[in-house]
């Protein structure tokens, strides 16, 4: 509403003052605000030390996680300063010297009316202002520094820590936009390569959600995603523990055969859906398979004379699509975690959807026996273990591979006296030996 320009007068007319009071009072009742302009505090500035991701989207070379310590670092997908950005203050100020001709009684009346009108807004924003007063901060590795009770996007309230890995953190949150429903929020490190990998994962999750809106094919569904000061954040349904974590807490006692069968069926069901949509997971392992509900009961095993945990519900979800690749996309040379890596990847022959099938076979063995099938960190030893279980490597694979250093006269070269299987001196004859007895 536009206001008439008012001139200061050392001796205001009583009649005009009375008219002004009546007009202002009517305006207050109708509009609920002051007619004279009020000053607002400027919004807080962002720290120049924060880096913001404003670059246009460009697809870069996908970096794969191929470290031998990866299995130890990322078995499960945790805070200092408040990570919630500062918000605009709702408290308004006014200056008494703007209209010096007003009387003290009138000024007191204005202040009283103004206090009543702003009290409700102040009470509503009080809690938000407290949690928004601290600045966003990252640690030296790019992880978001935050604590329980922090808010993100004025929607997600952090209530617990679920885990931390090389990619970032996973925290438990309450989604206040959906009736305080529990979600798992994946917060990616503020590092370029991880941020780019998160964008690729989001694209895959969008495709899965588009094709499986009712979650019939047992892949974890993304409910929301956003960029929080350079940290890509992805919200998922809150699930239970992953199958490796449960196995570890059970002292690596294997799963009962009925449980293995049910989980095997679900894995094949999910994998068929992915492959029919031209998508390869490339990183299937027990850590990336989560129970919907990991509640368990403790039973006594008379045969082993010990107590065992038995999960009540074996329903699972396939998770972590950060390395998933569509058929038309670039295929990197190395994929999959070491223990679940197929021979064609080790020999650099190229890979396709069957690499997921190999990983499932290794996973099911681990479920049934309680230990890893191929416990190694070296390519040559890995290939020899495969030969011991499955027989000689097919000749057409040997002829095509560039890794001829592993072979001699059509067979694997293996030195049992060397820790890594390589022949280190001329005294050791070239032979094709077995590493498993």
C-alpha cells in the first residue's frame, strides 16, 4: 500500500494527530502490519571459503573403486558444527528518530501493538533461527561436519548416524515433509569426483524409480535428492543392516539354507529386472544387500554348542548403484570388488551383464559357508583359485588376453614358494601348480 509523504513539523496539529491515530489503528486491524516502513537486517552472507557446485553438467570419466582395502573401508555406508544454513531473521527494527514529533505515549502505544503483531511470527521462527545460526563446515577430507539435531533443507532432521565410508556419510533423518517418516540420507563428500559419481547414481536411481514405482523388483528406491553446499544428498527408505554386517555380528556363522534360498531368489529377481533394462550393477557384494528389517532371535545350536542369531525376515533390497552402468555407456576396464570379480575382468577381456551373475555366485557361497570364496588380493593367485574350483581357464580366454605374463604354454604359471605366485629366480621351474589343497 502506498503511503503519503509526511513532512516533519515542530508543532503537530492535534486534529491531524487524531486523524493519523485513527487511520493507523484501522490499518493495523485490517492489514495486521505497520504503515510506516521498517528496517530489516540484511541476510547473512555465505562464507567465501565454501565452494559451491555451479559448473554445468558434464559427464566425465567414471572412476571405479578398485582398491584392495575397499572391502574393509566400506562395509557400511556419521557430526561437529551445525550444517543448517543461516536463515533470515524475522525480528524487525525501527528507529525512534524517524518521526520525532510523536509523543512518548504514542510511541509506547506503537511499540505495544507492534510487539503483539510480531510475537506469533517470532515464536514460530525461534527454533529455526537457533538451529540455523551456525555456518556450514567441511572437514579436511570433504565430509560434511554436522551433529544430531541438525536440519538440512528445512526438512530433514538428523537423529542418528548409520555409517561412514570413502564416498561420504549415511545418517538417519526424520522427513518433516512426509509426516516425520524415517529415511536414510546419503551425504556425499564435497569432492569433484565423488560429486560427479553421485550425479551418475542419481540418474540410475531415477531410471529404476521410473520403471519400478511399486518397488516390486527389490531395488532400493530414492525418495529425494538435493545439493547442499556442494554435498550431493540422496534420501532412501530406511532399511536394516546389510547382510555382511549381520554375518559379522553373528561370528560369521553361515545363514541357514532356507534363508540362503530365499535371498538367492530375491537377488536373481532383482538382477533380471536390472538386466532387462540394460543396466549392470557391477558391484554386487554382501555389503550392498540390505535386510528390510534386521531384527533377529537368538537360538542355541546344539551341534556347535553355541548361540546363533537368526534373522526373522529375510526380505532384502539391492543397494549402492554408484557403479551401475547402462549397456550403451562406456565400460571401464576394472569393475567389482576383488573377492567378487569375474575372470574376464581380471584378464581385461571386457565385461557385460554376466559379471553380475558371477558376483551372485560368490555371494551365495559366502552366505552358505560364512567365509569368502576367493580370499586373495593378487590376480595370479585369484586365477589359480578359480582353476582349482572350476577347472582350467578356457583356451580362447587365454589367447585373447593381454595378460600373457600369467600363462606359459597354455597354463597358469604359479610358484608356491612365492607370496604373490610369481617366479622370482631361475632355480624355480616353470610349472602349472595348484594353490588349494
